[in-house]
């Protein structure tokens, strides 16, 4: 079975620079990503971590490509299951008074648990990011998580 490539596109009334800052600045990410911070020196080959306020590392990876404020490609790994790694790409393109953001998450391993996690998580995080950048306030990404998650695959 071919592994999926998940693609999320959203338009945000902001600038590429502000969106880049929202993705890479830990104090910004925690405001829309349920209190979690993206931490790195944001250089090609560097490690990055997704960390909660207690210092618990939720995700890790390596920066594969970085072209501020246009493109960020990194590996995406659960530190408790390092064999289940994948890759995420952020593509940022200005469009008039807004930005088109494409988040492409793929390169999943066959049988990956991460597919289900990110297919439920990305819509929430990106909606919260959009709200944060447009209003200054993110959404509660954990609200109703059990009730409203990604649709189940029809079999």
C-alpha cells in the first residue's frame, strides 16, 4: 500500500516574514500550537524539537532545507518511536495582501501511526495559526479533540 502525502493549503492575511516568525519563534508557536514550542537554531542540518512548557520533547527532527521566509523542510519524528519518521515541508508564497501556506507532510513509513496523528493535528494547528496571525489570538487546539478529529478512511 502506498503511503499518503497529506497536503494542507491555507490563506492567511499576513506577510511571509510574520508567518515565518510564527513557525520558527518558540514564543509564537506556543500561542497557537497548544502551548508547544518549536525550538532550533534554524540552520540546515540542525536539530529541531517540539517541546512543552515542562521541557518534555514531543517531536524531534532535522532541518533539511531552509530558505527564509519561503521554504522549510524538516524530518518529523516521535522520540518514543524513531523508526516512524516522516517529512514536513512548509511552502510560503505571497498573494496580494495575504500568504498562501502549503504544508506537505509525507514520506511516511508503511503502517505509520504518525499519519493518523498529523491528519488530525494539522487542521487544528493551521486553523489556530491563521487565527493567531489575523487576530492575535490562537484557538484551543485541544478542544473537543475526541469528538472532532480527522475523518476515518472508508474501507
